[in-house]
């Protein structure tokens, strides 16, 4: 498969070089690719032959596919989005490159030991046939040092950055095949090693073995490990080093490619579009200024015009703790010349603001790239906005929110047109066809072709069969088989027996207070308490449920780890309660990752997307679950809102307060004007009684609801959450209506393909056209 990919990769790169038109560069610190083999077979249209051949040899393709280790160079939604985008870019024949870091360790593996999360390193490179080391493509990257400034004879000022530590970036290329096209794009990942000058053989020979090895290790540390945080900024020097290392190597590469065609520098934005996936690559703006001004000797204004025509910035979160800010002293030490350039960008920007709003001094401090705290910090999002042509959010509500909250002052300055929305999407190749071959086959049969895989709006053809009893049966059979597969997995890995006829209720995503897994498990406890209080006769009328959780907590996120502990503690009690039997089971799936998502999504009846309104920028698993024939319970947040618009509000279980009310509710909590919801109070009392083990373990969770001010508004949403779950139970009893609703929902999910998202970026942000690569 790898050899086949590389043939198309070569063809594609040659074709792109020949036409030499505008290319897209997607800079992302995370690419959560998952497995490659199945996708490569699909895109090379060779799977049927391969399955047959493998079976003649006495093996099953599923087992073979299962041998592959996930490429897990990402934390969650942001990294998986980048992977879906690469798939769509290639499928739609856009000349595009991804640039990232080749971490030696991806996101840690999660083990659950005695109910607690334990992190184990993910060494994934011992067998990785999908990457091509390019020892011919290296870039020396400098850190630290000082800036020497002098005036030339003609009076121009020159800045030279020198005297620092040098590390070498080595390219590793990963082919990205498109579906139903020969286009195979490139994902270039950089690995760090000592620069040839740096590894001191002299020291090595003279017996100072230790320090020469230390130098080597220091260089290799840069690309050693992915920071395991989602939606949280930790501000460590090594992270800034990673960012500059990757950005500088990538820009060097991009500039080198541009220079090959000997165009004028002012043509740069006509040939190059660079998309910043969150603020992580924002230094690229500064680095391009440094290249143009210090190295290519363009004047500042010409350089700035080029830069601001080249970049686009995607914002993925409004959570204040996730917005990147670098301490000025730390930054000054590591990147002294870049700090000067940032100061100049800021100076010229503030001068222009002052000219336009002469009386508004407050505005200047509000929009300054430098925050006057102690120490001063650099607001990376502001730098990204000022240095980009377009800024986008990732779902409609989110894109509106950034304009009215965190970035509102910039609307005043730049006007509303600089800010836009591109709602996220997911690739139907992986998230429908590969994850759910049975459903994909059924849809193909019904529609008479598999063209929906490249034109997802064709799913609309299913709607007319929504009431067809025969089709409903086939549809629900597929769901049942997928649930059976999951039930077997649960039995094999946890020993817990679950009935595939029960309602499977799944919440899988990173563990975070704002995503409110704590509310889900409180809801489970509340259900458990009501079941316990019922008579046998009453119990017999209840819908059987399996509550399935999965997700990693950042290693330093204590509250998230406590939430996991509560889930595992509840599962120990509930699953072993003979009064309850099969009425309620609670399962925590260890080490949730892309491959596990691929078999969880097809097996859900209901999935939970229940963030506090206004906190989840988009969510993308909500799209995957609905596309796989599940319904969702959710808040009016992120892409849930657009999913509702598309599939109809009668097919989604919405509940809870709205984003516009959050501020007032929080205010009420701070000033002690709210009593805890009574059902939630019962749950807290039960935990404190010790029903789920030593209550002290969970004190933090209870405290967050009480003295902590209930920042995530669990109490405010709890009653409506529970009553909406009751509606779910009622709806689930009517199998025909449930089948009808899931069929209609799937038929209306065409909008959520990442192909649509990528076409929007191409037309509205990048201004780039596809290139047809000959067979
Ligand atoms: C995230 C958002 O939290 C998530 O809602 C969104 O779907 C994703 C992709 O846009 O980006 N932002 C960060 S940070 N991590 C995410 O997963």
C-alpha cells in the first residue's frame, strides 16, 4: 500500500510543481490521524481484492487492520479536525501541504488502575511504514542569542540575530491520499536533532561523554512529546521552543519553494496561503516578517502587506484558560529578535488605531498585543488577528461569540468582514464508510451508488424511505449488530455484560469540566436512586440503559481525574447491584482514541454533547454520532445548533440554559442567590454518605457546585437535563418512530462533511483552485 501511495504522491508533486499555482499550507501542532491502512486501501480502491487475498491466506482483514498502532499526534477535536481537513483537501484536489511536528511520543495511553487514570507513554514509531524520512531536507533553527543592530553606510539599520543555540529540523513526509482521485498530498512533520555543528565529537572523544550526550538529548527533546492538554495553555518554555522550531522550519520550506519560480516578493500571497490552526503557529507571522525584512531586505510596509495577505487564523476556543499568552521575559530570552518585531508590529498597529480613534485611550490598552500584567505577556490571539487577512470561528454560535466577547474591540477597528465562520465538518470516508461498513453498504444499496461518499448531500435521497418498514428493519438491524460488536468489546475488556437491546448512551471526548461529564454521572446516580426507590413492577416498565463514558484527562488536571474516579466508582456499585440487574450499567472505556471512536460512533442510540452553553466551540463527534444513526442529547452550543437546524428540532433532545444567560447565572451563584437543584442535592448527599466509596475523594466535585460557585452551571441545567432524559426513554420505546427519526436525521447530515468546510475555506479565505492530477 505504501508503495502505491508513493507513486501517486510523486505524480501529484510533479503536477503541482508544473502548474505552480497557489498552494495551501495548513500549520497545525496536532494531526490526530488514527490508523492508515484501511483508509489507504479505500482511497486506492483496492480493498475488495485485498480482503479476498487475505482471506485466502486464512486471515480476516479486521484482525489485520487491528494490528496497526494509531498515529495519535493530537489531543482531541482540534487535532482530528486537522486530519479530516487533510483528507478533504486531497479528495477535492487542492494543492495543499500539512506541516506539523513528528512527536516521538503522541498522546499518552490511558490505563485505569483501581479506578484511577494512569498515563503510559505512547511510543508509536517502532513500526511506522507510512512516513518517509527525508534526510536531504533539513533546516537549522536558532534559539536564544542576541540581536546586533548597526547602521550601514547608506543609513539603513540592520538587525542580525546571532550567537544562539542551533538545532536541526529533519523532514519526515507522510502521503495523504484523496478519495477517488490520484491526488496524494504531503504532510511534512519535523523532527529535531543536534545540528551537525552542535554534536561535539571533540568533547565526545576527549572523554566528556556525558555532556555531549546531554547536548544531543536537549536537541531531541524539542520534538519528543506532544503536550497532553486540550483547551488549556500551560506556557512552558519547551512548548514555545516546539512552536518556533516547527514554524521556522515550515516557513523556510515554503519560502524556498516560492523562490524556485523567481517571482517578485509581492506575488507571495498569490502563490501562498497559510492557515494557522489556532494560535499555536502564530509565530509564523513574526518569522515571515523577519525573513522579509532582515534577510530579504524588504521595507517594513511592503513586508507587512505581504504578511497580512498571506495568513488566515482559525480560533477554536473562547475559554480564557486556553488562550495562549507568552511571558515577555521568557520570550525575550528565547527569541530576542522576534520580540523586537512584535513590539514594532504592536507600535505601528496602535499608532494606526490612535489615528482613527484619537480620544479612546482605553481602546489602545484593550487591543495591545502586550498585556500590562506582571510580568508582561504577549497575547498570541491578538497578534494572529492583526497579522491575518481573515479570522474564523468553527461554528455559527462560536463565530458570533468571538465577535461579541473576546475579540469585540477588533470589530471596531477592522470592521466585521475580517471575521467569518466556517462550520467544522468530518470526513464521511472514515466516519461513515470505514467506521460503519454495514450502514455504508445499506445506504449504497438504497441509493444505488456510493457517490454519497464524495457528495454527502446525496444522503437526502434516503429521506423518502424513512417510513418504509422493511428499510427501517434493515436500518435497526445494522444498529443492533454494531451494538453487539461493542457489547462484546465491553465484555472482553472490562468483564461487564451489557444487553445490546438496552439504550446505549455514550459520552466520549476529553474529560473537562466545561464538557460536563460530571453532570452526566450525577444524572446516572440520580437514575440509580430512582430505580432503587421503585417497586419491582415499576422497574419492569423502565427502559434499560447502558451509560458509556470514555476520555482522557490532562495529566495535571485534578478535577478531570476526579470525574473519572467518580464514574468508575459508580460503575462498581451500580453494575454489581442485584436490584438493578440489566436496567442500568455504567462502563468506562479505557484509552479512548480515534480507533475506538470508529467503533463507538456506530453503536450509539444516544450520545451526549452537554457543554455549558457558549463553551464548546463546535464539537465534531456530535456530527459523527448523528451521521451513524444515533440521536443526541445536547445543549444549545457549538455545532449542536446547526445540527438542529439541519435535521429538525423534533430529532434532537435539547435542554438547558442559553449562552446569553450564562453570565447572569454565574453572577447569581457568586452572590449566593441560588439554591442547589433538589435532585442534584440528593445526588451530592448520596456521594457524601459514602455510597460510592470514601467521600473525601469526591469533595472537590461537590465543592465546585457549592462554594466554588458552580461555574459550569450544573445545578442550573440539572432539572432540564433529567426531564429531557425522560423524554429520551419515552421516545426509545417507539422503535418505528426512532428508526424514522434516525433515518431522516442521517439523510439531512450532508452539510457536515469536511468537504463542504474545505470548499468554504478555499473560496472565502484562501482563494485557491483545485489542480487535476492525471491518472
Ligand atoms: C476545539 C474545540 O474545543 C472543539 O469544540 C472544536 O470542535 C475543535 C475543532 O474546531 O476545537 N478547540 C480546542 S482548543 N480543542 C478542541 O477540540
